[in-house]
């Protein structure tokens, strides 16, 4: 049995979709992912320097602003595709509970719901058990899954539009690499407990780093149309981290 690999232009011809203008929800979800990564790093710094404050800290607001913006933008895309989408858009969409929408939008919606679920859970956890002594507490795991899902949804959304246009678009190509860099940043944050510089002399650091980071970098780079995709993705992570430290 033979297997035929479709190039991006061949995929565009098969689905009949042509993209000339990047829709507004793509920048919206990229903004949401950026707001969340800034908020998460800020929140960790807040806990280390100030301690546990109210739920309405600026860092928390940045995190949940990203979740709300990403969820609403993706929800609109699903509703528009379901009730006002073209035949080609509906054919290329994923169907769930009678609604139709791009895969990236569905992943982002799931992430937003997970984030909103974690908010009261996290507040109750702190009131019941006090301060966190680790990053991966149960409510933080739910929150992290939601955040990574929204960033992954942004990556899938930009990838879909990249593959459905024949001509190269520098904006959308760089947008995909930027979204992948944010996903890499979130993975690095989740692995913080195992990547501290003291642990660089132990095996756990290398096992965690080699299991998580190459998977994201190589996997995302293989779908990019940039000349140096892996370097660009790693550069986004480095730039975000450096700017937040500064």
C-alpha cells in the first residue's frame, strides 16, 4: 500500500481553501498566549519575592486575561464556522457535538475551560493547605494543561493557515514559530523543579531536558517553512526568558 505525502500547496488544492488575509482571531490567540506566559513567569517571581497575595494580583489577571481572550476568540470561530462558514471551511473543520471549527480552536477552547476550572480550585487549595511548596500542585497541573493547550491551539491555528496558502507569508510563518516558542517556554516553566542549576550535576536534569525540549523543538520545526525553524523557536524562548529576567 502506497502512502502519498501532501505538500502545503497540495493540501490547499484538496481543501479548496485559499488564505490571503490572516483572520483576526489568530493574532488574538497569539496575544492570549503571550499574556499567559508573561503572567506565569511574573506570578512565580511574585511568590518568590512578595509571597501569597490575593487572587487578584496583576500576574493572575494577565494569566486569566489570556485564557478569556483565547477562549472567546476561538468560540467565535467555531460559531461562525458552524452557522456562517463556507462549504470549504466546514469541510476542513472538526465536528464536535454538532459544532464545526478548526482543530486549533477546539484545543484552545478546551484549554480556556480548564483554566477557568482551575481558578476556584487553586484559591480553595491555598485557603485549605496554605502556600505552595512546589509548582506542580493539583490545581496548578489543571491550570498548566489549560495554558499549554491554548498555546498549542495558537500553534495549530497558525499552522493550518500556513498550510492552506500557496504563497509564502512571512507573518504567518513567523507567527507559527513564535507560538511554538511560547509552547517551549511553558514546557521549560513546568520543568523548573528539575532544571535548577544545582541539578545540572545530576542525571534528572538531563533526563527531563532531553525528554521535553527536543520533542517540542524538532516536532514544531519539521512543520515550519522558515529557513532556520528550530533556531527561531529556541530564540523565541530565549528572548522571552531574558526579557522577563531583565
